[in-house]
């Protein structure tokens, strides 16, 4: 290499040397380097007496996969983030590697737009105009407003809004019925309940009418499958992390060489060259495709008749419940012998779905002749009007072919996951028994006393007595971001005579936070201690012990502290019931001791804290939905009224006769196709 000096007086060798040293200095300062420079950077840090420590954390946002993070901390600041590096990284004991969303947590921790102080609104709701106040004023105001609403309207006027910004933790958990906010309200007389979720309302409601639950086989069980058929299921974009479904799907298919067919209006990343075939479908018509497939299965004698006779109710006249019309069974509906008189031929299905007739016939034969077949659905197909029917219809394919309760098969639901024993912060019993659908909270603000059980789905009583007057929103952006008809929501919330108080607890000034009357700054998950389990994974369970990466900055406070302080102001008895005399750390120790009592194989509390992550493979190999029922239906009946798979649901027939439905709304005892009017 030449030592010739440049006109500026610096040799090429000197320039390269200084550049290399500068790169290492940048590495020490926390900038991302290529892997080839990591080792050299570590050597420089060691030589300079580096004080960096590694703290275990987790990403617990609502993709649901919950991945491990290793945060490198120096001088009370996170300087860079890695992910799980434990074990041999082999299938079944793999590293739970976070995606870019998790690995970018450092940028969120230090983001200039973080909420730093408690604030109160000074403009109109939605304008985002706030002034800083003290914690004393914020907590006093919150408690006083809550007391006032409960005194004037009762606890049914208090509502914890649906949110999913933090999922899975023991303490840091935003799910409204399982959050520490729910525990506080249950210590203070309760609050209006909710049911359903924005993601799964239809499928979560519908599948229990067929099976008694929502269970599906674990994705890892695909290693026993010959065919995989995915209806609107896109884990590569929705559950993409190293702890999630995509890894299992790829690894299991490598072992079984199962053919994979993706049925989706869009060519998704789950397909993306990994699929054997992509079948595009007109949105909202999956149930019509199923009916066309069923017609072929029935007419070509590809159904598992012994399975249908032994395990099911309502496939044909032999198992139809008493009192149902003779042509009220599923087979009659498919063959055109039911009330509508329309045979659900592939030609009929083709006109609705946009899928060619010959492809529907071929798909039906593939499903009927490939066993075991893993037939599953994501949450897209059911997110339509009448989506309950779609969810139940897709489940008919594994039912017709006898793929339920066996290795390599599935129930038609989305996949299930093996999870290690977890003991969560108990929320106690809610004294208020009334519940509304999570989607109808704006209706409950605007016209609460008009909402009834038969028209609006109110549960627990015939109608609401009062509207919602106090709204909690913890770790979520549902108020204005996820809820539909933003303009209508804005109009309702701007009228302060309706919902009198909105409390938002969050990290950032979200679009929902702009509607808060009181806005309180929360700590992030990685800034406080918690224990979190896996979810949306496969047959390897794990626990992650989250420890605070840094001290709390500015005036940000953990949710447990905030609610404990509110509880004090609601009364000594409320505070005692809420805390039971425990700090957040003491709660974790107490709950973990209960976990160890149930599961002695767990590591000791301090050992888990030191390890950061503990992994365990499912001792049963793979989770198989309804396996015990398949082996012995009398000893292990399903949680349906008949104890069997209910293709015909008498409960749904009764609901359809009783409820007040809109013109295009359809509730049917059979999993029929009904056109959708919005989604």
C-alpha cells in the first residue's frame, strides 16, 4: 500500500487507520455495525474499561409473539439492542429472535415525542392542547372525577376501553378485562364489562358454537401433514418474529414436505414463493368457496361418513336434532334440498368467488384425498359482516374430511400454541355483570339506555341503565385509530356532556391521547420488572424475565404505581384490596411462587432472573385440538350442548328467532354462505 501523502498532508494509510478507529469508536457509542466489526468493537470497549451491562427485556406489542431482547446499557442509557442468543438454535430449542420492530426499542425509549409529565387538557378534545400538571393534581383530579361519576351514575357508567398495546405481561397487560385497571375498578365496585376483540370478534364468538372452543393444532404439527390449506392466514406479516408462527411453518413443512395452498385476495408474504399454489378469491366469499368444495366432496363420496356419524350433529338427517325440519341439515343445504333450493355447485361458487370452476373441483379433490390435511384460517375472513358464518364454514372442510383431532390435521381454526404455566395478577371478580360488545362503546356513550340485549347484544341484563360517563384508556390507540367512523367518534367525544372524563395512560401522544382529559406518562415494558410468556408460537414455550433497562426518566411512572396512588385516594380499603400490601416486585415473586407450585420444573425465581429466558418444548410433542374427544367422545365430550361437533346449532337457531336483526344480518344454525355488506 502506498504511503504517498495527499495534497492535504494525510497519507492514505493514515486515513484508513483513522477511519477504522473511528468506526470502532462509533460502535462503542452504540451505532449499528456490520457483524464483522462487532468483535473488534468489543475489544476496543474492553480495553477502555467499558461498563456496559446487558439487561433482558421483551417486545410485547400485539403481533403477539413476545420476543426476547438483550439491551446493552451504559450510563443509564440503552446504547444498542440484540436479541436472544441462547441455546444451540436448533428446531424445537431455537433462539427467539426479535424482528426489526422489537430491535428498534432503543429508538422508542429515547424518542423525543415520549410523554414525560402528567398533563391536563386545555383545548377541545382532539386538538391535542395540554398543560403540564403535578402528579398530585393529576391523581387527585382522576380520583375525584371517578368518585363523582360512580356516585351520580353507578359503576356501570365506567368503562375500560379495548386496547392491546401491551400483551402478555403479569403486571404490564393492557387487555381490558385482565389489566391492572380492571383490578382497580373491581376493588371499587366494578365497571361495565365488554366481550370480543377488534381482531377476533366473529371467529371467537362463532367457533364455540361448533366445537365449544377456538382450539386449533399447533403449527409445528404440520410436520405430520400432507397438505396445508390457509384461508386468509398470513403469519409472515402478522406474526413474523423468531418466536412466531412463520418459523414453525417453514421448519415443519421442510420436515413433511407438505403441499401448501394459500387462499387469499392478496399475494402475501406468507406465500411469496414458498407456496405451492396461490388461489386469489373475491373478499368475503370464503364460505361460498367452502360450499362449492363441499358439493364436490359429497357427490364424489370424499366425505368421512363414519366420522360425521359418530362425532357430529346435523350433517344429515341421521344426526339432526329433534324438532328440526327434515331438510334442515347441512347436506341438504349443499345439495339444494334446503329452504333456498340452490345447489352449491362449483359453478355457483365460481360466480361468487371469482375462482374458476375447474380449480374449485381440483381443490376439493386435493382436500378430500390428502390426509392428514392442516386446514386453517386467519382472522381476515371473519372480519366481515356475517363473518361468524365464514369462520364456521371454513371449519366444515376438516369436519367433512375427518381431519379433526388427529396429528397433522386441524379444526379449521387458527393455530394454537403450547404455553408454559403462567400466573397473572388476579383482577378479582367484577361486581358489574352487564357487558357490551367491545365495538359498541361509542353507542353506549351516545345512547346507552337505549341499548338492549336483543338488538345491541347487551349481556347480563335486558338493557343498559346508564351511558358511559368515564372512560379508561391504558396502552392503546383504539379511541380514534382502530375504531371505525372516526368522524362520528370525534363528534361524540367532543360533547363533554356525554362522556364526562377520559383518562389516557400511554407512552406517546397518540391520536387517541389527544382526546384525553387527563394524560399520564407510563413506563415502557423494558423499563420495569415483569415476567412474560410466549404466545402465537408453536410447540416450544418460554418465559422471559423483563428487568428495567434504565431508571425512570423525567416524571414517567409505572402503571402499578399510578393505580396504587389512585386506589389510595379512593379509600384505604380500596388501596389494601388493590395492593394487598405488595410492591410490583413482591407481586411477581408471589405469583412466580404459585407458578412453581403448579410446575416444579420451572427454574427458581432468581435463576430465571439471571437467565433472562427459559425455554421448554411441549412434552406431548404437538398440541392437537380435540385429540381426547377424537379418541373417546363419551369420556371427553366437547363443551357444546350435545358434547359433539355441532354442524347444526340449536342455540344459534334460538338466537336467530329471538334477536332483532338488520336487513342484511344473518344468523343461521348452519354454516351457510351469506353475502357481506361491509368489512
